[in-house]
C-alpha cells in the first residue's frame, strides 16, 4: 500500500508541476512561463482542455497546430486552457490523487514519523501554485 501512496503522491506532484510550468512564476520554477506551451507539450492541463469539447478547447487545438507560436500566442493558449477547464481539472485531479495517496498510506498503518513526513509532502504538493 505504501508503494501506491508514493506513486499517487508523485502523480499528483507531476500534475502540479505541469500546471506551474504554464501559469507559474519563472523565478520560482526556474523555467520560462509557458515554455511547455511553446514546445506544444501535451501536459495534463492541455489534454484536459483539448478534450473538453468547449469552444476554448477547439481554439486551443487550432493554436497548437500553428507552426510558429509567439509569446502573445502562448499567453492566449494559457488563457484558453484555463477557459476550457484545464487548470481546474489539473487542480482537482492533483487533489484527488494526493487524497488517494493519503488514504492508501493510512490503511497501510505506517510508523508515525514516516506518516507525518508523507502528510507534510502531500500538503506541499497541494500548496504549490497551480
């Protein structure tokens, strides 16, 4: 069960990281804002937006097909992802996965110190800016 807990927390952390690379502060992430959008990476918030069946999702798909997205286009892409629900989905999915990890951990009855450390880690994952 603890292996499931670690995997779920890692997945939640990955979702959080992907969202931060779209909307995060470059001084915090160490990477340019929207860098994943410039390279057209299909991170989870992007895929959620592209498959949302919404007008902003369709607009994002058209924007992603362009050959040379500029800085203004990438700022628009970030807005479209948010308008299509990709950012909210990433937050809810991260929360779900972290809670699932905590549930697995609780059922495994780990040592107190280890459980406290994992709860702290889970809290940090959720507090990272999405």
